[in-house]
């Protein structure tokens, strides 16, 4: 079958390859992948800025149809069922994290798409415990967004606990920023400020407002601090959701949070260390919440919200390309064109 692989360590080394299909073991299912979204993490893997074990098939934001069920899962899953799935391959199931429902940060995890074969391929074989049914009526284009939508649920609802918050700043208006807007709206947050750059001004800012942002700020043209202070009676926002991974946005954002406010960290930073106004975190008694990936509980939240938010989520899919045109999709991502680009494995 055709598959997009990271073929060797170092920068680059991404290529379309012909690889053998793998039959499911007793506890696995084999899925004919429909769509797999291109994620910022894929660019980090290409650039060798995110842990990866080549040669490995990339891609982790998948949806598809079950085509084969392992012997131990007979009855639990049927051929023909439409599914999405988590990427926590290798999680041990026995450590304190796994037993607490957090296999997404199990030290034994070897995530599919970076350390175990992923879903930029015609078929994917995965452990059955990772798989979830797609709710009836949710189209493929929306189901394909389940993984990032679950991450946003984990960050804002579970880790961030932003339910009681009135004003939030979301820095970054790519997929994670825009999905954070959807969750912020669901949580009833009144003021949702979204910041970005010239790259976001044409398309993504309009989308952010359509999804529920009350204000968008281009930090290259406007003074973000002034806008935030004007809209918060000079106090700063109750919570700041950092989705950009940009060192400049991170050092600029800390003083925009209200004293005793909350900082929710989502965006991956390319560098190992970056400057942060550390003392401000202390002086202002800010809460700092690190977030990574998506535990099973967040998938339940995402899947139960997908039918309701389907019309909004569908707006985030700005291109669908056949797998062969992956390089074009990666280039569009790198240049910040559109929002979510899906690769179609069946075309
Ligand atoms: Zn992703
Ligand atoms: Zn574990």
C-alpha cells in the first residue's frame, strides 16, 4: 500500500513509499483510512523537532472504516463501522498514569504517526482500545477533526477548567486556536480575544469571529496589550490559552493575564528553551497548566459535541488533497494557508 513515511533521522527525509499491509493481531482492528489531517506536529517531525523513530508511517488525525477485526475483539467491533481513534499506541495500561485514565502521557507510549506506524496510508492497524465509533450523522470531514478537537477539550475544559471564566485571550489562530474558540463559546465565556499575525488576517480572523471570537488582533499591526487592557478594565484576561508556540507571543502574553489568572499551554515551541518573564508569573500568582495530547475522557467530550458543532468544525477544513499531493499540503501548512488540510487515502 501507499504510505507517507519519515524514512531517516534528521531534517526532511519524508517520502511516499510502498509498504506491506499488516494484518491485525488478536486485540487489534484494521482500518481503511478515509482522511488523515496534516498537523503542526507533522511539520515538526519533518523538521526533526519532535521525537520520531524512522522509518515510520506519519499521520495521526485519522478516521476510517473497520475492514478486519482481531479474534479477541469479535463482537465488540464489526466490519464496516466508521471510527476515529486515539494515537496512544504503546501505553502500558498498568502504570499510575494509565490506571488514572491518562495513557496519553504514559512513559511507555510510542505514539502512532511518529514512533509507531500511523495513518498517512491506505490502511492502519491499531489496538482496539484506541478506537471510537463516529456518532451517526457526523460526516467524515468533521470526524477527521476529532483528535485536535479532543485536545482542545482537554486543554480548555479538563486541564484549564475554564468553565467559570469571563474573559479569555487565545494566542494563535490556526486549528488549535480556532477549536479553542469553539470550546470557549461552549463554556459560555463572554469575551474571547484571538491574536495572530499578518498570516491570519485574511482568512482565519474572519473564521475566528464567525466561530464566536469577540475580537481579533493582528499583533504586527495593533498593540495587543492596549486592546486587552481596554477590553478588561485594565485588569487583563482571566485566562490565556497559548496556541501559537511562538516565543514572541509567549513573552508578550504573560503580563496580559489578570493577577491570579490562568495560563493554559498548548502550542509546541520549536526551540528547547525560550525567554519567559518568569517573575511576573510569581508576582501575579498565575496558574500555569501544561497540556499535551488527548486522554480518553477528552475524546468522549469531543465526540459528544461533534454533532452540535459540526457546522462550525466543517468550516475549519479548508482543503482536501489526495495522498500523492502531500508535499503541497505540507507547504500550505508551513505558509499558513487555510486551516486544516486533510489527505484523502481513498482517492
Ligand atoms: Zn495532531
Ligand atoms: Zn502506562
